[in-house]
């Protein structure tokens, strides 16, 4: 089975570290590990609604710690200690959600648009 070609991040910045907020107003910890794709709309939700998980509008770059599921990525997906304000969601992600009828999901997950 052929492996998917890895995308590269020409900017080399952790998007989650730039726009995320830590619970209780704690300071944002430093980035750790390599950059990985962090889905703002989960892959399962995209697939279930006719989208493709590799659509670049559905994910951003974030540090993944040692294993790829740590760092800011893990704080968003697993620990749920990092959140994103709705105004920080990229326009492409909003566009993808609109195309797939998932604006309700963005509203529920990141709050309603202001």
C-alpha cells in the first residue's frame, strides 16, 4: 500500500500556538516536537458528511510533541486544555464547513461567529 506524501509547511509555524487559548488563562506553553496536521474538523466528521480528510481547508499545522499526538495538538484533541476562538478559524475551514453543511458543528465546537 502506497504511503501518502507528507505535506510540507513552508512557514514552519505552529498555528495552534499562535491562535489557541489555554484554559483558566494560563500562559501558552512553548511548542515541542515536529509540526503535524491538526484537523479542526475531525476526519470522521468530514468523511461522514462527504468531505475528504486530506482537504487542506480542514486542518492546520500544530506542534505534535515527541509522538505527533502531544504538544499543542494533544492539548487540543486529547487533553482539551487548548481551545480556539471562533474568530481564529481560517476562512477555508469555514468554507469547507459551509459546503458540507457543518456550520452547526463549528458553532457547537468553537462558538458562534461574532
